[in-house]
C-alpha cells in the first residue's frame, strides 16, 4: 500500500556543506528532484538567499514543500504527485487523499514538528539544552551526558529499558522544567520513545563537558539510535525510514556525523545484512553502545530520533486509508537511499522479466518447495 527542518534551533544538527556557498545546493548530496522542496525550511532559505544562482532558480515565489512545514498546502507538496486513491468516488477522493497524507506521509511529521518544546534551556552555549516532541518521541540536545554504569555489557540482554537510572543522565540547565518532562514521558516502551532514558534527566550545577566530568566526549553532531531487529528487512527498515524522517524534522541531511547504536545485547548490534545502508546517513562507522560500558559519555550536539515502533508510527502499527497508496515519504526515502548509495537502476531489458525472490527459513514464512523453483 505504500510506495517504495524546518525548525532551526539552538542545537539543530546542520549541514556543514551549507557553509560552502559556491556549490550550494548541489553539495547537499540529495536527489536533484528533491532540492526544490527544501525552501520552506529556514536553514535552507537563509543559505539560498546568499547565493545568487540558488536564489534565482529556487526563490521564485513557488511554494513547494514536503508536507510538514507551516503553511504547506497539499497541492504544493511533494506527495501531490505520488498519492492515489483507487476505487473511490470523486466526492470521497480528496478527503481520502488528505487522510492518507496525514497517516502515512510527510504530513504525519507535522505533529512532531509542532509539538517540540524546550525542557532544559541555557543562555550560555557551554551549558545544556534539551527539547523534545510530544511523548518524548524525538529530541535534540546540547552538552548532555549518559552514564552507562548499569549497562553490564558482558551479561546484557537485548531491548532493555533499565540501562539508565537516577543520576545517569543530565546536563547543566539554567532553566529545567522537570514537571513537563515527567508529563511527556507517558509512552515508555523500548522502541516507542525516549521516555525510559530521559525520565531521569537532571540538571547538575557543576557539570561541564570536559575530561574531568566525561570519560568519552562526542564533539561531532551525533545521532543516538535505539534499534529494531537487524536480521529482518521489514523491522530494520523501520529504523532507517524513521531516521530519514528525523532528518527532515531536524532540518539537516549532513553526513559528517557520528551514530551511536543503542543496542543492549552483549554481542553488539553488528548489522551484517543491511549494514551498508548506514552509508546513506553517515560517512563514519557507527559506535556500539557496549563499548561504553561503565563510562560517562558526553555529547556536545545530539539528536534522539523517531523510533521504529511508535504508537501509530512509521510504519510499524501504522493505520492507512483503505484503497490509497503512493506515500511521498516512502518514495522520497527510496530515492534518497539509491542516490546516496550510488545504486543505478538498469533500464528494462526487452523480453526479460526480473524477479526478486526472498528466501525465508522460519516455519510459517518459508516456501516449502523453494528448491524446485530453482
């Protein structure tokens, strides 16, 4: 049923490539067809206005948009060319399209963007900042720490919710709204939100990101990501599409960043089957959580992205309008991966049909006569 930011904040992970004016926006390393949709997002507007060629080509009064920006209307959105609703009356079609757009497309991110509120603020850039969307599903932070003294990596199991305890996460805030944080931590499950990890967040007046207070310091922008099963393409690509959606929410497609795999299994996450996909998001090797066992790890700039199994999320547990298909978000995600990974699609060959066969080994998913097929 599905076809395969805009906010500029104190801690937004932004594209280092934006600083190279001469080649903007070509240096963003995204599909050319996606570039016109960037310019309802403030970071990209500000940069484009300083580059004559960009301003002439894209700042022409045409309000193209992805679908989550304030003021974005469907007819100008990326998905207006992709969504279709079949076998419905002409009277019903516009309403069904709008519902599908909100359920399984870029418009679904509107509620994330609009619900982001500050929890920890500071005027001093050396101090901390934390802001999150509703239910703590997406967060951005500056100068915070996690202390993994309770990880016990050698005996740790997967999908643990008890890694962070009181005193194991925090920063130094000028203002900290602990009551609001507690109210927002209302969805607590391993892959639903960051509630289990951030509910213990505290402000410490003596904390500072330095080697006196931190065993490890991440200086580069960092994505800290809890993960679904790497052995399943379905589940693991829930991770990847939510990471892509989080890039939109964050307003950056930068690749010069670190990724921490928050996986609590003693053997690590590893990702042997689909690990090459990470090259679409970072030019660096991800870090395993188990390598920080017992250490206090500090982050100068961090994003805690949307996770794979949110309630009514993308795309696990996602309701969809019956009869509709062609999500622009999924279409853009697919093209973004192909572009970043340098995968070229061969043109169709005359008199040949290409078949992709998925070999499964589980009792109820395997094809019992698979050997006969080949």
